[in-house]
C-alpha cells in the first residue's frame, strides 16, 4: 500500500511533467482571472501572459525536457518541444 502512495505522490509532484504542467496552468488561470477582473484588453492580457509565471514556466519546460531526454530525444529537440508546449499552453489560454 505504501508503494502505491509513493507512486501517486511522485505523479503529482510539481517536478513531474504532469505536476509541473498543473502548477503552470494554475498560475495562468490565476493570471486570466486577475486580468478579467481588471477588464484588461486582449493585448494587455497577451503581453502579461508572456512574462507571468516565469518560475512555473521554467519548471514546466525543465520537466518536458527531462521527459523527452528520457525518451531518447536530443537536447536540441527536447528544448524545441518544450518551447512548443509552452506556446500551445499560452495559445490555449488566449
């Protein structure tokens, strides 16, 4: 039973891919809510989303790179994929 708890905790860890994705997404959701309350323009929101949540974004990118490298991708391909993942997340929030 304790092994199952360990596995579940590891899966939810902010350092795991899904954990870091969740933390970054939550930060972007908080930004979206704040900007809606401010009645910010789309341009203001877009600009803010590019610079907000830097620590969460970097942790997410690092987790993507780690996951991709573990799957055999090159460092360059892993970094490119991580950037694409961030771009897709930002596009989904806009």
